[in-house]
């Protein structure tokens, strides 16, 4: 499935897991994150994070890019507006829900990148 063929059913199935929701919510605040950053932020193992990222990428919610040995993830740029709005509204509805994860990300933020969490 690609971002431009994403259906509401596929979106909600992909977001039916707390880890996948939290990944997408973090990517609304931080434009791009690597697996190691998500592992630290969510306090989960690398294989678990990678498995969830693969599912989100295969469903068309995320895009990735390789830079050397690192793979960086972001919300797919072709994600339909309605799907992007669903994710953004979820973060607006619970603004403090990711406070711990954002704090951990600010602590390990890549050099030169601007923290996006308030």
C-alpha cells in the first residue's frame, strides 16, 4: 500500500497499536527520527521498534531515507491530508501524553537539529 492509496480502515489498523501511534505522534513533533532515537524515546528494544516501523512504512504512513548506516523515518510526504489530520488531532487532544518521550529525545537530539517538542 502507498500513502496515496491509504484507506481509513488501513490507517486505523496501522494505528491500532500503542507503539505505532506513539511513533507517528512523535513524528508530528520531530520531523525525522532514526531507530536509535525512537528506541531511546519509547524505551523499547530495537527489534520491536524496527518491526513497527516496517509495518507503518508498508502501510504508506512513513517514508525513510538512508544516510550512511542510519535510516531516518518521517511521516510520508504524500500522506493524504485527512490521514495527517487524524494524527495531528490526536496529539492536540493529548498534548502532554508524550512529555517523557519528548524529554528523552531532547536529551539525545542530533547535533544541530532543533528540538520540536514544547
